[in-house]
C-alpha cells in the first residue's frame, strides 16, 4: 500500500473526526488562554501591594517620603484616602495595609527628630507580612539618602547581572507557553489514540493490512498541527495583548514546534495506555502543574535547591522554559547553555516520536 | 420515597466506585495544584545568597552578623569571592553580598558600601533581595529599622532616634502566624470540593444522557422528584466521602514525626514527606469547627447543583470534563486561590465578588486561622444562598431534561 496515500487518508480521517469534536478542541484552546490568565493573576500578587496612604501632613518632606514609598522596588500601590475609608477598606480585604504620615512629619524631620510612621498590616500570612515589613525600610533608606541626612554611614551598591529587570508577568507568560504546549498537545494526542479504543475502531486497525505506524503518524500530525495552531493563538495573545515580543523569533518557533512534537507523542502514548480520553485529560492537567513550577517557570529552578533542580531535568518543560526565556527576554534561567537546552529538546522530540510510533504500532497489531 | 432517594444515591456512589477515570478526573488536577503550592513555598520568601566578607574589621563583622541574622530573607552561605562568582554563574545563588575590605575605614568617612551582585532575572526575585539587603544595611545605622524594631519599637512606645529620621510603628490586624503554605492549602481544599462536586455530578448526569438511562428513569414508577433528590444526594455524598478523609488527614498531619520544622530526620525522608507534611491544618476550637462544617456543606451543595446544571447543559462526558476543568480553574483563581484578591485590578475584584469560591476560601481561612469569626456570617450567608439557588435550579433543569429525554 502506498505509504503517502495511507498517511494522507489517515490524516483526513482524523481531521474529519476532530471536526466532529469542535467543542472539545475549542475548550482545549480555551484552557491554553486560561493558563495565561491564571499565571497573570498569580503574577499580579508579586508586587505593588495595595496600601492606603493617610497623609495628615501634606508638607514637602511628606511628599518626598511618598515618592520614596512609590520608588521602593515596586512594593506599594498607594491609595490616598482618609482614616475612615482606610479602616473600611482594610477590614473588607481590599487593602493589605495602611501607612499614616503624622501631622507634624515635615516639621519634625526638618528639626532632626525621628518620626514614627504608623503601619497597619492585614497580616493574613507571614509571606505577605514580610514583604511589607521589608519594603518600608527600603523607602525610609531612600528618603534618608535623598536628603543626605548626617549619620548615615552605609549604603547598598547594586550591580546587576542583566542590563534591565524583566517584569514578573512578562516572565511568567513566556514560561506558560511551555505549559500550554504540554496541556494542549498532550490532550489532543491522547484524544487521537484513546478514541480508537472508545469507539472500538482499534480492532479495525489491528485487522488492517496497512502499517499502523503510518496510520498513527497521520493522526498525530493532525493533532500536532491543531496544537500548534492553538499555541500560535496563545503566542499572538502574548505578543499583542501582553506586549511581550520575542527577541529571537526563530528560536521561539523552533522550541514550540519541538514541544508540540514531544507532547503530542507523550499524549498519544498516554491515550493508548489509558484507553480513555476521560482518564488521560485530568492526568495531563494534574501533571502539568508540578512540571510547570519545577521547570524555572517562576524563577531559575536551581534557586529552589539542588534536589528540585535535579528533578527538573526529567521534565521537557525545563529545557523549553530555558530556551523560551532566552528567546523572548535574553535571559539565562538554566545553568546549561541555551544551545544544550535546544539540543535536548530536539533529541527528546525525536526519541518521543520514534518510541511512541513504534510502541503504538506494536500495540495496534497485538 | 426515601427508599427511592437512597436507592438513586447508592447507585451513583456505586458508579463512582467503579469509575477510576472519573475519580482521577476530579482529583488529579487538584492534587497537582497541591504539589504546585508545596513547590511554590520553596520558591517564595527565601533566596539563596552568597555572603563574602572581605574585611576582618569590627564593623564589617557587625554588618555580616546583621545579614546572617535575617534568616527569613536569605538562604545564606559564606563563600570566598571566587566561590561566589562560580556559584552565581552556575545559578546556585541568586546574589552575592560583599562586605568589602575597606568597610571599616570607609565607615569612618560615612561612605561605607555593601556591594550586591544580583541576578535580576525577574523583578519579583530581584526586588525581594533588594528589599532585604536594604533593610539589613539600614539596620546597621538604625537598629530599630530591623524586624524586631518594627514590631516592638515605636508601636510599644519605644522610639530610638535614627539618622534616617523615620521609624516604623507596626500594628498587625490579626493575632496569627499563618505560613504561606498553610494559607494556600485552603484554596486547594476548595478546589478539591469544586472538582469532585462539580465534575462528579456533571459526569453522572451526562452519563445518563449518553447511555440513554435517562429514559429509563423517566419511565420509573417512583416519579421524578425522588430521583432528582437522589442524584443531588449522591453527588453530595460522593463529595463528602472523598473530602472528609482529606480534611481529617490535614488535622492529623501534625502528628507525623518528621513534619516539624526543626526535625533532624534524613533528607530523603523529609523530601518524601514534604507533600503530606504540607497538608497541615490547624485544629480549630469547637465553635469554629461547627462553622467549618456548615461552610463545607454549603460549598458542596453549591458545586453539586452547578455540576448537575453543567451535565444537563452539555450531556457529553468529554465536554463536561474539559468545561469542568476550565470552570474549576477560573473559580479557583478568581476566588483567591494562589492570589490575594486585594492585589488584583479593581474590575477583577468586582468580578470576584460574584464568585462563590471567594466566600468559601475567605470563610475557611477565617474559621481555621484566626481567633474570631469576623466576616464569616457574610461568607456563610452568600454560600447558603448560592447553594439554595443552585440546588433549586439544578432540580428543575434535571427534571425537565429527563422529561424530554
């Protein structure tokens, strides 16, 4: 039988079946965009704590102090209001704290008197409380140094490794692309194979004289193409909505293509193993989250400790995030060079495709 | 009638017992989120930092002591300059703090510096380190700007003059010390309830339409009401059966020997137990316990009703699974899972007011972590309203759908 014709026929059949499951495919694509939204919401909690500013002074030093608060390493989103409004907002969970500048602030500062600033914190958890506790001294230091008050003897001098900081959300959405690749390609790959068992057509495959490998290749190419289209949609959202543009577009495309190939094959293997879409989908969702965080998605993985970093090497997402953060922002988030990450991805894509096709074709004839 | 209701509920329980895939669909994503929280805890708060002290001077040593003492901020390791350089290149540390050789001499002319070489890969990580080092540096000239000074300085009437001329009088609103992990475990519990209640009932309902068993139910002589009530009771029992042991386990976790922070057990044991140990819930007083049960019941009924509505609307197990997973994710994040609602833009805060999980998460945290039940009444009222309306709507929708099956 002509291999090319068989491949095309299999792909056409898969396309027709996918066409009949448009809602499922659309929901899968929606999940991809949802992940972006979710990581963005998480990213929003990393900085700019909403804090009420109650300024009873309004003098020049108070204004300088407010400027120092605003410049304190993206710590505060100050919301000027009076004491009653602040109290109400604090107790209704709309603020994490309030800062009160007393009435005599400017006069006392001018006279060289130390002024206590009242800080009220809704200490819902230790981490959030620590963030606010650390941020206020940073503002106080900036205020003191700006006015060159006598007696300040030590300062921090910062030398950055990167020429500029990368925003937390731009960092997170790029790593979310790798997560998307895993979920979408994995689910579509799983659906392509599991459907054969769900509909009982696996028996026809087994009885057919055609090569099961070629038939599966046709199915997986369609699943991969659909996953690539959904990822392209996500990429467009990242570029147009988030304004995050890759500095190395070809590396981005190459990495995403490798991710699609890897995860389509892994998904197909899971689908063949579990024989039900209903079982494969939650498994992929469940695995995606731990893989995601243990892949340098939030910060370079090695900062989380050697054990977590070593485990991360088992996940293709680790290498994908390594290449994608470099391709978008020029960042190095893995100790390994970027070309090594890229080569590992390529190798994994090749191995996953070969093993899956071989295993599935054997499984189909048994 | 009661026999019919119980029969229907038992049947649903039996179907669930024989459906490992459905169980997995409900539990895997939520447990995945749980692992995510455990790993997140390692990522937030403390960063690995190298400290290089190049001076043997008295003041340099004092500066180093202040930095070393801030254990909440850094995972600090003393290194030589060469070791530190290799470590930052290999990403074993996120920053190098250098107390230079001429620190004591420069201090005499008020120009001493603490150098920070920072891997500013993203602002979250970089700002954490900047804030922490700045506070350590400030503490050198103004000891009250340290954590102890913030907590026990001006707020208790003790104000020491400092060269920055500003001090902090901190007042905490709550008498509590909830860790990030404990705080985030609560939304996971709610996510598990949503997943099981919503997905479980939706899958059972969709299954009836896929397999045509809905028609058999319509023909049953017991009438539709007992069957509808039985379905809702079944969904509720399934949710309780799966959630209750998990919550009970959370209360018992503190008795696992190696879960204590100061535990000196082998590293591999600690790693193995980090998952279960992370699932640690404080045992509340009995009044809070009752409030907790009422809240869990209201959330369960809400999700069971919503699941029934989803199943009636879609009538396809695969669509139900994907929609349920998407819906659970939105309910989780918009309700305050992994996020603090106050940080979100105003319009999202407005949206989150219409998300029942927000009230569930807030209420559970209030009942478990804080000494009073302020705001709990509102949370329970909203959730009870949601439960009532979703159950009533679900009953009508299910009865109507079966009639037309």
